[in-house]
């Protein structure tokens, strides 16, 4: 259920970032038929849009620092015999 709830919220937050004025945001939010046509409930869409409206645009435009990842990716072409690598990956590294 959380994935279904997060899609309307993510779309509303995207509009919040893109629209520079509150009036433009309201015009774009009214055009939410694309979510309703895909089977999202009206109440759910309204709640997630309201949740996105409560965020300050200037604050959400500030880039966030992500978690630092020091891992080195191990990329190989798929082969069914590589299953042994998956099983022993942690022991190898």
C-alpha cells in the first residue's frame, strides 16, 4: 500500500519543485485526472497533494546529502554458473 500511496505524493512533490508560483502549482494540481484514470482513489490523491503543498518550495530545492557508499560495484555479464559468486560474495570481500 505504501508504494501506491507514494506515487501520487512523488508526482505532487515533482510539481511542487517545478512550479515556481503557488498559482501555477494550483493549476497543475487541478489536472490530476491522470492519477484518477489509473485507479487511484480521489481521497488518497487529495491527501498526498495536500501533504506536498505543506512543503516549502525553497527547502525542497536544496540538494540533500545522501549516504556515502564506499562499495565498488562488481559488474559481470549474466551467466547461470555465476550463482556460486552470489552465494559466497560476502566471504570473498
